[in-house]
C-alpha cells in the first residue's frame, strides 16, 4: 500500500523529488512489492494536493532508475531493478566496449574522515573571514566591471588581477622585466600546464621524496619519468640532487623550498643558492612551488629561489588557496615570457580561462587590504596550532619517534620507531576518531612505512592535543605489543 | 628635469605605481636622458608629500624594468633599457635553453576587434541579467553553505549542483540510472579530459568539418589523429561518416548535432537515429556537444543523441556559458558511470575541482527560476538577431553567395562566390569597422577559402544590419573588381 509521507513545499528539495524519494524508499524496503500498481498520476496528485506534472516527474525518475515500468493505458508498476546495462560490462555485438576502453581504476587514496582529521593540508573553514568575503563580493558585483567579469575572458587571466600580482612580484624582486604571469585554476593546474608544455614526451622530472602527490600525478599520468630526491630537515638533499642531475639529466626540478608538503621542511638561503648553481649548470628548469611561503609563524623565510636566481629562469607558482579560500580556484605562474606564452596557449585549450568572478573577488580582497589583515589572523592561529602540535608530539609520542619542527605552513612529518607501520595503524586510529595520511601517499620511489603526515592548520589546538594524545597512546600500545611478541619469539638464551 | 604630474590618492592605481608610470613616461619620451640622476627617495618623497617607501617601490619597479640603475651611496641613474637577458634567447654555458625547450609559437588566430564584431560565438554582455545575478550572489553568500563553498571541494563537482543537473537530465530522459555526472570548468575542459581519458595514445577521432577549433586543438595537441567529416545543412554527412567509420576505425565521434558551431546546422531526428546505429556498429563512442541546444528561437529541436541512444553509451556535454555568464566557467558531462569515474580522476590532477563560488551561484540562478526567465529573454532577442542576420544576408550579399539558415544558436555560415577569399578580405572589412572569422579558422583538413562565420548573438539587430550591409558592399565590389580583371585577362576572341 503506497503511503507518501509529509511533502514539504518549503524544502530545498523540489516536490517531485520528495515524492520520488518517498516511493523509492518504499520499493527499496520491500513495502511496495514487485508488480505493485502505482496510482495514476492524476489520482495521486489529487490525494497529495500537488500538480499532476509533479507526480509525472517523480514517476519518470523512478522509471529511469528502473524501479517502475510504465504501460500506456495500464499504469505504472513496481519492477525489480534492471540488471546493469550490457554495454557497460561486456558487449558482444557492436556498441562501446567500456571495459576495454577504460583500465581498471587504481583505488584512489582519499583523505579519510575522522572526528579529528589531520588529513587535509588546508585552512580551517571556521577561520574564513566570511563577513569580509561578503563585503568584497558585494563590492565586486555592484561595481562597473561586472559585465566584463561575466563575459568570456582572456586565457592569460583577468587583466587587473594579472597587473596587480605582477607589480607586487616586481616590487618584491620576484619578477623581472623579462617575466610574465599566467593566472591558473589553482596551483594544480600550473603543474598540469607545465607537464603539457615542458614534459610532453616522457621527459625526466626530479621531485622531492616525499612529495605532494598532485605534483607527481600531473607528470606521471603523462608518462614523464618522475624521480624522487630525498628531503631532510633542511629541504632537498643537495648531494643526492647533484648526483641525480648528472645521472638522470632531468628537464625539470620541482621543489617546495618553504614549508614543504608533506614534511614542513624549509631550505636555508645558502642551500637555495647552491641548488640554483647546480640546476643552472645542468640546464634544468627549476619550478618553485611557493604556496606555503606566506605562512611563516615564527621568524622570516629565506628569499624565494625566483628572487635569488640571477638568470631569471626559475618558474614561481603561487596560489590564494592556502591563505584565503581554497574553494575559489585561483593560482598563478610567474616565469620567463616565452614560457608564459606557451603555458597560456596550453591553458586556452585546457579550459579557455580561469573563473573570472573568483579572480575579481580575490583581487578586490587583496587590494582592499583584507587579505593581509586575514593573513595576520591566520599567522596568529597557525602559530598556536603549530605550537600545540609540536608540544603534543613531545608529550605523547613514544620514545624513538622523530618529527620535523617547521616554523610555518600546514604540515609536519612524523617517523614512528620501527617496526610500526603508519598505514597499518590508520584503521585503528580512525576507529578511535583520529585520521592522518600515511607516508605511502607521498612516496615516489621509496616507501617509508613508519612515516605519516600531520596537517595541523585545519583543526583547533584542543583537537590537536586530543588527537595526538590518542595517536600517542595507540602507537605506544602497539609498540609494547610488538616488543612483547618479539621477546616471546626470541630464541631462548642458552 | 624630473617633474611628477598629479598624484591622485583616490585613484585605483597605487601611489607607487603612479610615480613609476610618470617617471617611466619621461624616460620613454626622452625628457629624462640616459645618465640623469634621479632625486634621492627622501628628497622626492618630501617634494610630493608621499611616504619614502612609496618612492622606493617606484624606483624598484623602474630598476626591475632596466630603466634606472642604483648605486649605493651615489643614487639612481636613468639607464638605457638592457638588452634581452641572454637566458631567453641563446645560452652557451649552463642555464636553461628556452629556445630549444619551446618550439616557435604558431601564430594564434584570435578574434579581431572591429566596431561591429561577428567574431565571437557568445552572448551579449548587455543582455546579462545583472540585477538578478546580484540578487543570486547575495543569496548564496548570505546562505549557510558559504563556508562549504569556500572550502576545498570534490573533483566531481559541488554536490548540490551535480544532483540538480543529474535529476533534471533524468526527468528529461537524458540520463539513465547507469549514468553519472562530472562538473567541468566549461565545455572546453570536457574535451581536454575526454582526450586524456579516451584518446591518450594518438587514437583516431572524427569531428565535423568545419569544426569549433577548441575541440580540434584539445585532441590534436595530444597528437590524436583528428579527421573531419563534412557538415551539410542537415548536419554531418552520414555517407561520409559511414565510410570514415569503416576506413579510419575511430575511437570517438565528436558532434554538435544542434545549432553546430560554426555552421548553425541541425541534424533531423532520423539522421540522429541513423548516426547512432552507425557509431554503435563501429564501436565508437559518440560525444555530443549540446551547448547550443537550449537556444531554439523557432520551433523545437529534435531529441538529443543522448536521449535517443538506447545503449546509453553517448556522452553528453553541456554548459551554462552560452545561456548565462561565460565568465563563470561551469559545464558538465553526463555519461556512463565508469567513464565519469575516469574523467573525474583526470579532472582531479588537472585542477582539483571547478570553482565552487560559480557552481553555487549558477545552481541558485537555475533553481530560483531566474535562468529559465533569462532564457526566455535570450530566446526573444536571439530570434530577432537571427532574423536580422538572415534578412540582411538576403538583402546585401552578392548573388552567388550561400548561407545556412539555422533556427537557433549563435552562428551562421556563409560561402562567398568564387574566387572570393574570406581570409584575404578580412583586413579590408576590419578597416571598414566589421570583423568576422574566416573559414580557415574552422578547417580540419579541407580549406574552404570562400567561407566565413557570422556570429550574430552578441550584437544588436541594427549592428547586424549595418555590418552585413558593409560586408555585402565589400564583397560585391571585390567580385566586380576580379571579374573586370579576369575579363581583361581573357584571351582575345579570334
């Protein structure tokens, strides 16, 4: 017997969808059996006081879901869900063989949700300056530029934003006369366009080991040879880099010299200068990912590679995402003009241009001084969160654990004592309400089973303390368990 | 003698930039000669009543432009602009050889600006419903979802928008239970992701001839084999398609069956059904670009291929760009779930996800009924513009010219009588204040020198009439000139 529950005309869900959901649930639960005849649309519309087209729309949805079948003149009947369409599994005669076209999907490693999540290297949405954002939006959409913003734009980016960012970079010594700028849909797109432009044919690319997986994927999916060079507390290992430059002859070296993701490591100035000499001698292009550079909670950061590079060849990537609003996908690339021209062409055939509403809003947010004001707030809370994380590591992690001690950014890197495996321990941590990303997510060629990343910027100091205390207890218990087991397994001393 | 003009503290340009511009102009004009010593920053700051750091910033910009050189303790001097940095042209020892890395850029064909431009297939910004857009934005940013919108999102798209569009497509019979949806950064990105996913290794792709160049470029830049199949007044030539399917064994067939760009052609239903049978038999995936389908000014359009395709294999591309605001880069793909999963993965490594502010604003714009209300207005003005274009073609184009007569969309396709060359005539048209895109811009393998595209949706009926009248005069005069010349050149009759 069909019984439609309360239909709420003020709900966000359209009426037809509410009717559809109600019937679908009754089919799924078995309340409505196979072959049950649904009331005619006119009849049900009358019962519910709704328009007949609303009921028709709900029935159409059910029919497309394969949950009912309609027979002209006879009505609609509940039907067992159809088996999957043959076209998507196996096809013998004609049609598209999707299975053959598409390789089996590699299981994507996605950050898992715990009550306390150290999984995402992103700002907390609770810190978003919503009031300032609203004022900024209101100013932009009330302004005379709104028609231009809503119209098709330039692949290079919204001209006033490009000018603003390039001027700023010139004043700060980070762009030269020979440089130009391209606005990208976040920093991830910059990696994609650099792959398209500079590593289209399986070229060799050096990255940090461990590395932000988005950088690795952008190049590996296009079959570039991606080789990891180890990162220590002072950033990339220069001896290993020198060796790799000689033996691997890479075209690109991609680095995050300040508050690297995932380790939080920062290269000192002398190391940066040495790196530039090594790369220049090898003729390799240095790509500097500086999306965390503005987040120094203690002291100053060394000058960027771009600023130190007298040849001007370094390519600088930046973004608003770590500082302001990650949901607005706006980043930028500053580099030699001929390269920017090529990247702009690649950008045009990738997505024509980046979203102009967000470009205009972020420009206004920056120009009005609100971005800098917000940054000061982020620096203060970030510093508190970083301190809470480091204090909790000292307090709760078992002896033998080591971790980086960054002075900014969003991440720190923890190495558990052997034989603990951070990946194996994650399900238990999640059951106890805490999540993190194990080191394997960031590996290029070397697996470090004891490693994990703690992203601390998105949660409060209290959550950080509770979370690391829980992790410390789990790691300590596990360590005691395996040590006790290994004592039992040890050969008797004779 | 340095003389800084009026510095306006209320200008949008920062003060340092105004000072910089003023000095730069004086150097460029020669008023300030090579070697001229600029006043000390403290001195100039005092003269202008500005902060000393403002003057320093202006001088830094000038120095980075290579227009002045600073000498500690001596001051700053006007210097001839530096020659281009050697790193970007030729480098003998170390450094990056940009010339070797980057091929010479193919001259991009960009729509040229005339006083009356038939060059861009886009809506007029004067028709944008700015007031409704402002209300929509205000509602979205005042709403409780704003934190979620500003935070990092899902590669698949903003969930409420995905649900809305997929439900709508299900109700309209354009999505099945086996289908899923991916939000893209406009339709151009859909082409890019389809290339990444379905044509990564030089596969063969059939497109229309002539074709929207963005579709061609997205595949050709990745070295897919792109083959054009001629388009007639009833869309793609089915005999030629059947032949190409047999001989070329394409993996993809990309089509715009309704109001095709550039021709405006629409396939009748029987042709669509036949096409689906042909493609299914050949095992080729049909990609249906339907971004103009909602713009039918007269009568109805035939059902989409996606709707007619009983196998469910067709992939449907749509976008808000032609209907609402092209500056907000939001489109979508509906197709079989395993394909959407692969495309979503490719999307993640391309740009993480599409801009969420624009996704939320467009969802609200659609859900509130404002999009449909705006569409009705667009249909009315579009119909008037189409009529004005067709009337003017009949009135002013020289005898022997043929053109398509679409019933919707934004474009019509004109073929001039031989031996006129639309590309050769463009500079003259531009000098007389009218621009269009010549056929070569849309060619795949066959050049049609007499062809040109007239995009009529972005300009008023009066502009359309004036523009086509001007073009008609130019074409007629040119035709008379070449015919007169060919009469003279004809051999004497003996």
